[in-house]
C-alpha cells in the first residue's frame, strides 16, 4: 500500500479525534450538552450533520452497487429519498424543534413522546427506547460492514493477523476511531465531524464520476452510453423491467425519513426555528449533489469497468476499486477517507442516539432517577461502547449486504416512528393509546414482513418493501385507536420558538 494512502488516512483520523477532544472541552458539562450540543447547532452544521448521518456507507457503496447491477431503475430509491428528506425538513423540522422544547425540554425522541402523551408516558418511553436500541444495533452494523469491506478490498493481505483478517480489522479500526471521538465529545463532536465528513463525501462524489467519464479510459457520455447499450440497453432505462410494486418499493424509501431518530434529532438541536429554512436549503443542495454523484458513479463506473476490462467481484466495492486504480495515492487515501467519513458519520450518530435512550429512558428512568448530569454523561459514554460492541458482533459476517441491512433498519424506524412523529406534531386528537398502538404495530409489521420473506417475494410476485405495510398499518392504528378512545387533552398549543 502506497505511503500516500496512509498519510491521507492518518490525517483524517487525527482530525476526527482532534474534533472530539475540542468538543469535550466545550460541550460535555451537562446531559443537554452531551446529547444535543446545548441546542446550539448552526444551520450549516445541522444541515450537513443530518445529511452525513443519513447517507452512511450506503451512499458510496450500496447505491452505486445497485446502480452498477440494475442501472437507472435503481435511481428511484434516490429520488424517493430526496423527496422524503425535503418534506421532512418542511413538516417535521420546525415543529419538532419547537415542541421538544415546549414539552419539558425533551432530549430524546422517547422523552418527547412521553411528555407529549403523559397518559402513556412510561410504556411509550420504554417501547420507543427498545425499538431504538434494537434497530440501531442492526443499522450500526451496516456501517461496520462497509468499513470492513473497505479494508478487505483496499488493503488485501496487509492486516492478516490475530485471526481477524482484513475485514475484521477494518471493523475494529472503524469502530475504534468512532468510539474515540463520540465517547469523549458527545453530540457536538458527532455534529462537527459530520460537517467535515459531509464536505469530504460531496467532493469525492463530484470527483470520482468526473474522472470516470472524462479521465484516461473514460470517453465521456457518448462512449459510456454506447458501452452500456452493448452490455444491456435496459441499464439506461428508468422503467424497463421495473414493475409497479418494484417502483413503489423504491420510492417509498422516502417515507422512512420521518421516523429516523439519528436524523430528526438534528432538528431538535438547531439554534432556532427561524434558521430551519436556511438549514433545509443547505441540506437539500448537498443531498442533490451527492445523490447525483453516487448514481453517476454506479452507472458510469460499470461502463468504465467494461471498457477497460476491470473485474468487479462485489458491485458494492466499485468506489473502492476505482479509487485505487485511477488516482495518485494521496487522492486515493482521501477517497478512502470519504468512504470512512460516510460510514463513521452515521455510526457515531446512531451510537449516540442509542446511548442517549439507554441513559435517559432506562438508567435515569428506572435505576437512578436522581442521577446528576455528570453521572449521566459518563453512563452515556459506557452505553456508546456497549452498543458499538453489539453492532460489531452483528457485522462479523463478511457476506453481509450493506444495502440490505440499511433497508431493514430504515424500514423498522420509519414504520415505528414515522406516522407517530407526523401525527404527534400535526394532529391534536392523537392520544397516548393511539401513539402506543401505532408504534408497536409499525415495528411488528415490519419485522414480521421480513421474517416471512414477503420483502423478497409476495403472493407469487416481486417482494414489497416492508416500510409500505408497516407505515400504513401504523398510521391507521394511531388514527383508529385515538378516535376509539377518549381524548385526554394531551395536546398543548405551541407558539413560535426562537
């Protein structure tokens, strides 16, 4: 491995840990500081932090891999996500920022739900925390799988020691660096590193497709199109071979945004409601550029590989293979850092949200109700490590599929929390009984759907993505149960919050 790669990676790791140490000195004195950065995120940091923690290794591995295999038909996932993210910024962001402060200054999503629906506070908080910890363990594992794949593909044979192999060492190093800055610096460290990582990811996703198209061996759009048509004309079709169910399963990924705790917690932490539109514009611009880059990398990366006789054994490693082949070692190291940035930004956010729930919604609720801020910060740090270790065990299988793991966790959160967050913020008649019913129904339907294999094959036809039945069933359950039970007047009118 060229020394330039190591230099770039070392600089990247050092910057991430340095940010964590800076954050530890400025924003870990209280639970609110450690878990929400004192609700003081600027629009640009909140926007890129939400985007970077959202996209993860899926953006540089999963989506390009799907595009490589299926062509433009897989781009509907990205389109659905873009629309879902925009609606999330418009509907959820300002209301959640205002209402989490109004309802008892809630620091976690379970705490907000408990404060919003006091008649079912304890069961809501407990079930929500369980859902968060379970699904985040799977979601975090998907990021560690991406880190393992990077080391396995890029550093073949270098780390074959201790019985772990390159894949196992990749998991250990990825998790180790994330734990280092997350444990010491908390939410501010996670958000600041997300901002830096988001910038790195966007630059990489502009640079890589451009070089693949117009660099040596590229040939531009015309040559890429001709090559793809020779391989399979359907690769350039948005609809060929795509059933209505397949299309619906792709675009409904966007429904998941409303229920992703590691994303919507950024809305809770922004400085004021007035700054939400600015953050939205920054975040959506970043997302558009990054998604177009990832789509271009997958589709045009296949054309480049075919034209130049490059063997791609695992389509999800197309970014890694081309980074090694096309660039100077210093740039290759930067591109590897971009992939690690995508992975680590999401892992750190998920670990922190899961540990916050374990601390606030289990430890402080059941074990030490009078625990002070310093004690809770230290407990949160321990919980970050514990959740990370569980995720590492789940990720230990090197045959794991990044997009598959992300899809299951994404659907689980979207089904359990998505309809509930929307209705809790926007429909005053929602009550505690309906909220609890919707959360349980959504999570159970999503898990049962996968366990029955209906996400792969349904009634003799193509599979239906589990977020569709889970989201719809949860929404119906909330409305029906709320209307069938008495209105406990739990809703409080919330004015404009600064």
